[in-house]
C-alpha cells in the first residue's frame, strides 16, 4: 500500500511538472534556443511531409499551424505532457507556443511525439493565440501515415496530427491540452 501511495505521489509530481512546463515559457530565452527550436520544427515538418505527402494540402490551405517538435508525456496513474513549438500563419512565422496536458486514470509509461495543429480559418487561429483553444477529452489526433491526411478533415476549425518519436505508454490522448502563445518580435518575423 505504501508503494502504491509513493508511486501515485511520484506520478502527481511528474504530471504537475510536465503540465506546467517545469517553469518554461513559450518563448525560448536565448538566440541559440530559438535557433534550435527553428531547426527542430523544420525537421519535424519535413518528417510529417515525408511520412504522409498528402498532408501538403493542409500546409497550403490552412490559415496557420502550430508545430510542436517534441511533446514529452509521462504517467504513473496521474500523467502529464509538455512541449514547446512555433506558430505560423500562411506559411510565415508569427510566434512561439507551448502545450501542456494533465490526466488521471489507469495509465503508466512515457513517450515522446511530435504534434502539428492546423487552423482552418482566422477564428480558430485567433482562439489559439488568445489561449482559448483547449481540446476536450473526446478530441482525437490522426497518426501521421501515408495517405492519412488525404481523408482527414477539420473538426471545430482544427486538424491535429501526431508522429510518435519513442517510448511506450498505454494511451496518447490529446484531451485536456492547454496552449500558450507568445508573439514573435518584429526582428524574428
């Protein structure tokens, strides 16, 4: 019983740390961190397009998109996830974002995945930038695979794709995700 309580406490601390981003902000602090995020974002976009060439239609028609090159999740009864990324509007970089998620239930493990959220129109992008876009527990992401984007469509103004990068976890739901956006400075655009 004591072991179970310790495991639950460790899971809760991990979830709180991941869900709050361990004190990080959506805007990487140093020039090197910003350059690293830019390189990771571009590499992951290339990976998504390589994995599923039909995804190109979203890149060309969406009002914008947020790319999270590495979302890390962990769980031991209580779980959490966090990742930093970049936001683009009509193909132009406009700022930084982070994603956090907390969950509770029968879950154990850890994993990393990339995530991209396409915004169908100005309203859905504005909701994201204002911090009012939040996925509910029923939201689902489409795993990037050849041809998956060909039949995918927007739901409530967004389309979400994920690309597993490693680890093993009982589930990888996107429900309960919360986002923060920080606009880029004029010199970064």
